């Protein structure tokens, strides 16, 4: 079993990706119980990309442009 400290030492992007995959897996369990087809990783990536491209930047991010 991983400890909280071990998990939080992971680099940001890989941590975000692993969280997205866990959420996708849990969503697919629910979808299975509802008789719906599973969502694919590509569908997840497409949705994430749509949101990333439509969200406004934080003020601190604008300083680095």
C-alpha cells in the first residue's frame, strides 16, 4: 500500500494523469451497472483538452507568457 507521502512526491503531470485514469475507471464501473458502454481513454483526453483550452488562465500563469 502506498503512503500519502509517497503518492504526493510524484511529479504533477503524472499525478494528474493517474487521478484522471482512476476517475475514468470508477465512471466505467458505474456505466457498466447502468448498461452503458465504457468511456475510452481517448474520450477522456478529448474532454480534458476541450476544457483546458476553454478555461481562463490564472493570473499567475499570465506572468509567464
